[in-house]
């Protein structure tokens, strides 16, 4: 079964993807409707008002803001005195399609009673004429019955008298409707020059707060604003109501009633708020000021290790907390120091990377830093202090204190000079790599080979004893011949005879084999059959030798003359060995 | 012939006795050799021959001792440069674990961590049980945050004994085993179990020592970076791209040589390094 398993396996085939499907997968947003006929509305909010009371002339066009060619002046009666124009755009979802909605808002304060109409007029959107319908406003006298004030945003700032660069909180609030329904805000925007809005510090909530003397649920959009210009500034807010279309995180406190049905996008604005921005005082500025304004507290700086080597980086962790815009906190610039290389950690400031360039330093460099406290109006010193370190490298340490007290109490240290040479060698190169040592190792090898050869030869000679006998005979014959020569030279005939007999016996002994002394003349003669002269010489020599046992010994002086014949006999016998 | 030598020794003793320990040690050694030859009953030519050979051998050690003593004296005076030179000469004349340990100490004092680590490793190469070399290496690696060279298993085994002892042990065990097998039939000794046990034991020891000897040979390629911030290059040229920067005392293994460069493997990768910036345990 296991062997058959691979046959049952098939490669996975990817699903077929039709052309354009991938593109559709990537497009998750519904299409923007720009093809439908553009419609427009124009109303007064409220349509009935009093002389001197504020009302808004609101025009909405369901086209993109950039496509609408809005006239500089609208055809309004002069006594309506239209104020500053505010405009905004929101994207609304209609029948599954996104459709832009642009709103234009004019603040109007009528000065006379009566019924007024702003006639219809034409604007161009998407290159086509769009008719803005007429809008009627009824203005009553001041003594008439009170009318409902127009719906407006409420703008609240935490500070109205700030320093340049000092961030402050801004709250854009939308009070609940008369039916106590809370609506969300979309496309909230702060208008005005000389400040920047921190979009990363926004927060949305629904809270019940005291508004005009009564508790009222409100949708609150909160953000941080930083002034970048001095002098009197004006700030106002605008947004669209969006029903229950809450976007992003929101915290809701208390009981809230949400409107039902589709959202109604109504363009609202707030009354402007004046802000006074003062420049930072130049007197008393401390080193290391990077524009940090607020009440900051520095945590104790933390060094990763206080024992360093030259050129080795170490992390210095520095933390700040307190009141102020920490998100836009600019860390102090690292000072220039020839003995240290200092790099600020980016992008999020967590501290510095310090690299000692010499071992002469004993502390990390102090990094000057200061912040401006707007409450006291003074600069506060927040310099990162120097920390003690031990840097090694150029001059290396001779002792290190024990790190782990539990393991050992004895510090690591450099030993003293040793007074003895200790173990010596001729070279540091090991014998394994020296040629002569391999030669030395060949000596036992050669010895063993020689021993083996000797044993082999010995066994061969033991199997062939005639070789040994012949070799011994040759050796003994050589010795006897020398003695023979000496006897001839000395003129000693008896010795000559004896050595000649001995030599002949030795020369023929291996042929029998027998001890040389056991051989007689006949044995020698049996090997000398070719030359009669030599046989005669042998007989004479053996006869002379035997005569020594006779009662009267014959003179043997003449035998010395047989020296050459004896030599010839011996030569012949030796040749047969 | 011994008489002129005695005269020379006496003259040397008279004139140079106050010049310090090394010369006195040399003279004392020569005197010992002469007395030993006389005690053996050697006549004048034989004694002269013995003394001549002994002098040849002792001259080397005497020279080593001279440099060694000079190095200690200079180190005590705080003159570490001269001390280093003296210990280097001592090592050049005859490598010894003591001179290498002292050389490492004075190099460390001079701030040359790489040269110090190399000297102590060489001392441990000569004598794996040298306590001073081991202590100083441990200290240096802790202080300078250096790694030990990574050894393979057979290289670890090779550190249990001095390198030369391994090879002698291998030779002795091999020939002992061969002898135990060959000699009995040659000399017609009676077959015995003890001889066969001896042969088996010899072969066993030989096989083990082969791996240790392999480790010794392999360890000769280990070296240490001698200078600070040495560039490890992609090619063996001074314009080669720098792959990494090595610190002094960092261990590495030499793989091959080209021109004035070694191709080495370090913990940070492989690359080329100038030969002058890298010291091998076995510089031959």
C-alpha cells in the first residue's frame, strides 16, 4: 500500500483565473459614480429667522469639489449680506455606488424683515451646466416668536494663549439633535492659518457634557494642534454629519440614542476661536534645546554594559515621559566628541549608540538637552548625564573583577612572568610535518625487512646444506692456501706437505660429503680423472704426508718444487666447488 | 686538550663573572661537561670531542637563556618593547613554553592582544598543561571578548598530549605491534597470548593516535588576527572589497595561500587577509 501511495498522488493544479479577476480582487472599493446626472439643492438653515440672527445658506451638489466651477459671487439680494464661504466634500454611498457630495455654506445675517429669495443660477460640474435651485428665507422682526437657531459645531480649545510650538488640544463637538440622537462627524477639518494639526493624535468619543447650562450628549472629535506662527490666529472647524457611520475607534460614555435609516450628510461649521501665540523667550535658553515644549521628566539613563572595548558599540537607553507632544519629540542632537562616536537611534528615539574611540575615556559623554516649560515660561535642563565606563583596547587590562560572585570570588588576572623556560622544542613545526621524522620511521621498517630477508636466507640455507659446505670449504681452502704459501716461502717442506694435503681434503670434502680429515688420496683422485699429471702430484703429496709415520723419514726438500703443480691441482679442485 | 679549555673557562670566569646570570650559567654548564668527561675516564681527545659536542648543544640553550633572562630584566624595568624583542629572540633560538608565556604577557602589556593570544596558544601548543598559558588565555578572552578557536573532535583529542608525543606514540605503538607479530616466527619464539595481546594493544593505540596526529596537522592551520580592525577582503588584493572587519586575537583557520594573502575562514565568513596581519600557531 505504501509503495502504491505515490501513484495515487497528483500534483496540485492552480485554480483558473479569468482575465481581470485579479484586478477585481484588488479593487474592493465600490465604483465612484460620476456618470449619473448631477443634482443640486439650496436651502436656508433655518428658513425662518429674525433680523440680526444668524442663518446659513447651504448648497449641495453631488459632484466632486474640484469639478465644480463655483462663481465668485452668488446672485443674492444685497441686504442679505452673505458672509465668508466654506466648502467641503464627502463621499456618500448611494445604491451601492460611491457618489461625491460637495457642500457650499454661506453665513447670512439679515438686516431687514421680509421674504427673500436667492434665485436659481447655473454652475458647471463635470463640464456641464447644473442648475442651483432658488431658496427662500423669511425674516421676521426681532420681537417675533423665537426661532430655532441653526445647527452648528462647537469648537473648544484647551489653551487660547500659547507659545510658539506649544501643542494644545482642540475639541470639535456636535451636540445631539432635539430628539437626543447622536450623529457621527466625517471629514472633520480645522480651518485657519499658522498651525498644524497632528492627525496621529486624534480621538473620537461620545460624552455627556454641560453645554449652555444643560447636560447634553455630544459627539466629540479631539486632536492636537501646534502653532507655527506667532500673533493672533483664528481657528474654526467644519465637518459633515454622518448619522451612525462611525469611523475608527470611538469611546461612548452614558446612554446614547443613534438615528435610524440612511445617513444625512449635512455640512456644518463652527464659530471661529481666536488664539494668541507668543514667541519663545530667547533669554535663558539652555544648550540642547530642540523645540521640546511641555513638562518632561527624564528616566535614569541605562547603559547596556559599562565595560567596553575600543570600537565596540554600546546602547544607551534614554526615556522621557510627561506632558507634551511626545509623538513629535525631537531627541537631543549628539554632541561632537573626538573620543566617542554617538549615533541617535532612529526612527523611534530610544536612546543612543555610543562607540568609544579610545580607551582613555572613563565616562560616557554628557548629552545636553533642555525643554521649555510653558507653565513657568522657563527652560528646564534635561541633560543626559555622563555614566562611568571602563574601556579596554589600547591599553589592555591586567585584571578583571569576577562577574558572578556565586561562581568564583577570585578575579581573572594576568599571570606574573614565569622564571623557567618550561618545555622546549627545536621548532614549533610538529614532527608530523618534518621530513626527517618520516625517515626515522623508515629505520624500523628497514630493520624488519632486513630481518625478514635474513630469516628467509637462513631457511633457504637450512634446506640446501651443500651450499653452506661449499662456502665453508672455499673459505677454509683460502686459509690453507695462504698457509701453503707461507710454508713455501719459509722453505718448510713438512708444513708444505701437510697444508697441501689439508687443502686437497677440504676442497673435495663437500662432494661426498664428509669431514675433510676422513678423506684419503683415493677420494681426491676420484675427482681428478682428466689430468694424469695432477693425479701423480696428488699421490706424491699424500705419500709424503703418510711417510711421516715411517720409522725413517725420507727427505722432503724436493717436494717444495711441486708447489706449482699443487697450485694447479688446488685450482682445479676449487673450480669444482 | 682539556687544559686550554680549563684555562679558557678560568679566564672567562675571572673576567665575566660579574656580568650577570646568563654568562655564569654558560660557564657553569661547560665546567659540568668537562667534569663529566673526566669522571668517565675519557682521555684528552675523547674528552675534547665530548666537550665539543656538548658545547654545540649547550650554546643553543645558553643563547636561549641569555635572551630569556634579558627579557625578564627588561619586563621588570617596564621596558616591554625590549622585553618582547628578547623573548622573540629566545623563541627564535629555541621555542619554549616559558618564553612564549612571557612574550604573551609583555605583548598584552603593549596593547597587542592578537600577538599575546598567539604567543599563549603557541605555549599551550608546546605544553598543553601549562597553567600560565591557560590562565592568561582565559583572562584575555574574557577581557577582550574573544572566541576560542572552534576545534573538531579529533583536534580536541590532539590537545590531550603535546603534538610531538602523539607522533612518537604512534610510531612506537605501530612498530611494537609489527614487532610482536614478526619477531616470534623469525626467532622461533614460542607462540604466546601475551605477544598477541601486545600486538592488538599496539594496533589499537596506533589507530587512536592516527586521529590525534590528524588533529595536530589540522591544528597547524589555525591562526589569530594580529592587528586591530583588519579587513577581510573578497579578493587577495589591497583593492579587494572588504567583506568584514576583524579584531585582534580573533581566531581563524587558514584554507589556502596566494601571494601575500591567506584565505581564511572566521566566524564572520571566509575571505582574504594579508599574511602580515595573521599569525599561525605553526609559523613554519
